[in-house]
C-alpha cells in the first residue's frame, strides 16, 4: 500500500500534534495516532514499518512480557521502537510509528515491539503484519468489554496474518489453538509439586474437548484451564512444547529444555504467572536469535517493573505492592492464591476499584463471583482492609468466601487504608492494587512505610 497525499497530510498533522503535546508536557501517546487515522483511515497500512515486528497480546502478562523483551534487546544493543509509553490500541501504535518515522513516513528503526490489545487485533493486524506474534494466554476478563474468551479468541484468530510466526503457551488450552496454518513455537512449564489432579478454581473454561466436545481429562491442572490435558475419546492432547521449563522455587532457578539443549536461568519472581512471563520472553528471544549467554546475562539484573510488583522491608516487616488486575477474575485469583501461599502472618490492603469506579460510575461487578476470594480465607491472613467506593461489594464477597467479619475492615477512602492496619505480629503487608490504582497504591505504600518507621521510633 503506497503513500498518497492524504497520508502525507495525516503524517504532517500527526507530527505537529505530537510536537505540540510534547511542548506542553502532555502525553503524546494516543492523540497523534488518533488524528492521523481520522485523517487517513488506512494510515497504518501506508506508513513504513520496521523490518522486524514483534507483537504481544493476551489477557494477562502482555505488558510485563513487552517490558522484558524491550529491556533485554536494548541491553544487547538493539534500538527498538515500542509503544511502552502509549496505548495498546491502533491509535497508540500509530503514534509510536509517527514518533519512529521521518516526515515522509520512512521507519527510523529496524525492529519494533508492540503490545496489542486483544480486541484491537482486527484494527491492527490487517496493517501491522508481525514477524513474530506472541500470545501469553486467554482468560475471562472484563465481561461487558470482552465477553467470553472464545469471543476474544475468534477476534485474534481471524485477524492474524498466516505468515506470522506464533509464540504460544502450550499449557493454555484456549490460546494454544490460534493460527491453524501459522508456523508456531510453543512453551510450557513442566508439572509442579503444587499442581492438582482437578481444578479447584471457580472457573475453568475448558472442561470439554475442543475437538470432539466430550469431557476432557487433565493430566494435571495448574490453575483454571492452565495445565496439561488429553482427550480419552478422540486423542486430542496439549501441544508438545519446544521450550519446556523445569522450575525449582527452592533454589530460585529453572532449567529450560530448548531445541539447542538444556539452559539454566535465574527466576526473577517466585509467582507462577511471572515465571510464565519469563518463559514467554525466553522463548521469543531465543526464536528471534539471541544467544543463551545474551539472555542469561540480561536476566541476572532484570526485575519486574515497580508498577507491577515491589518489595521493601521496614522495621522487619515486608511491604509488598502487587498488581491484581480488577475486572479480571483469573488474574486476581492467581494473586490471591500466591499471597495466601507466602510464609508468615499477613495483612492485606485491597484496592480493586476499576478506572470507571474512580470516575464515580460503576463497572459490572459480576466478576467478583468468578474470582476465588476463597484463597483469602487463610489463617495466616489476619486482617484485610478493603478500600474504595465499591468496598462493601468486596466485603460481601469475602464474607461469602467464609472470611470472618472480625478480619475485615472497610473504608471508601483508599489513602486512609494504612490507618486500619494492626501490625501486631505481622510479617508482611500486601497492597493489592488494580491497574489504574498504581499512583494511589504507591502513596499507600509510602504511608505504610512511614507508619512502620514511626512505630520503630516509639518502640
């Protein structure tokens, strides 16, 4: 698709909008691309792209995986275009391409990493034809925006170019079926001691065989529909993984069986969902062509970004912030399970209100009945401070999960939540926050740290 006068005008206006917003110290991540597409609807098809494009989509983990890919490639000398500072829809990607192009639309960089919102696939992939397309997983998400995982699967599957090399999770019995005709590389994590024979979660969206529609037998279940399965009726099985990780949480390392041999990597997190993110990044970058030495060196100094996870110790108490994606029952369930399994006595501050709640309106709250709040009914969790305008909804759900009312405190004012901590025999305080609550979560964290420091001073 060539360039025309309309494209050049849209490019000029997009560049002008970006320059103006930067001069005004505004975030220029969305509007320039939105304007360009409004002026030239096929703008994404006409602008030149980097020679190698990596896209990352999926319900959970796509931002973390993109951050890992970007940091490792940059550490190894690559100059990478990305939409990290912007949105992951078509307008955000268009803004990134405008920023990474000359006024004539020629790409300045050889490689790009784009995070792609699942629902935006049909607006992105017809124009952005990825060399490598990563899908981390597909789960239930915000029900009124994403409906059912099969609905999202069909959007992605019908949009992906058939020549894109797919990087897929063999343990995810939904996303592993993407791209029937595409070249694929699969990754997986071998059976863990914590895996179960049957799913204990409220939600498992793959209970029947995707081929013959008879009951599906799981060899083991990790959580929800993540695991390894085989159909006793038609022979359907989970795909064979090209990259298989053997994880040892006790040593903080994992061995990955790869087409090039067995490789050892340090774990950057002890949570299984971040282990998946790391294995995803390793699979992608080894397939791309980075050497084991390049990856191993990078992972030795790589950390999860603070907006997703942080840990500090004040007065012998660990203060942890951990994103728990609101409106996403699977992501929250995994975080709850992780926190419950961590050692020591714990207090929790919940900050789960979505961006719509923060604006004074309301999201659909049915998701909390798909989420395993039952994991928080654990004897080591001594106090749960529920904050935000929807605090009474979460309180009700926790009571339904069997949590005793004496362990629950509610406050609509999120920044007041630290005032309700008991800090008696507490080993750790977990601040579990929604994606859009990052700023307030950090303020709450600082207030908790201040409270602990003052407590030490008066001891």
